[in-house]
C-alpha cells in the first residue's frame, strides 16, 4: 500500500489553496513557482500524473 504524502509534510513552505467551481467551465490549475512565474494549466482530460510531471519539470 502506498502512503500518500501531503504537500505540507514533504515541503512545509508549500502553500496550497483550493477553490472549487460549480459551473461547467474547464478545470484549471494555477501554479505560482518560487521564481514568481505563474502558470495556468487546463486540466481537462489530463491525467494527474502528467500534471505532476509538468509541475516538477518547471519547478
């Protein structure tokens, strides 16, 4: 069984803010990196693993 590591356990300085939409718009993920670069990811139809890889590659 895999242990799920929460972001604050693996990186105490990481901040996660969740905002849920109730309309029919696309699923968007906004990421702000330590460098100040902001990225908006359209997560519609993208596997979570691909999103994680994208964030890790840019971070």
